[in-house]
């Protein structure tokens, strides 16, 4: 369980760093992004580990990455070009 937690934290940090590097113009403060990634990965690993039980390390890592990516996607802001007003507004 300790190795799963450490591995999921490192995966979440790597995912957050990649998102902050590639999408810096669409994300809030870098410190928020770099803390949300590992936190989401730990939550995802915990949920997946509790659902599947011990002995499913690859599935736990996949769950950690999925939850981390989902939480990071909630931080994205729309681009200026994508903000169009509708005709009814």
C-alpha cells in the first residue's frame, strides 16, 4: 500500500507538471495545479484500492491517474476564441 501511494503520488505529480507545462495559459496558479495532481492521484488510488482490494497495483495506478486527470481537467479555463455569445443572449 505504501508503494502504491508513493507511485500514485509521483504519477499525479508528473501529470500535473505536464499539464502545467503544456496548458499554462489555460490553468490557474502553478502551485494549485502541482498540488491538485498528486492529491487527486492519492484519492483515486485510495478509492480503487478499497474497491478492488490488495494485489491489483496496475489497476490502482490506472485509477489514480484517471482521478488525477479528472480533477486537473476541472481547473481548465476556456480559451478566448472559444467564448462565443449565443444569439439569444
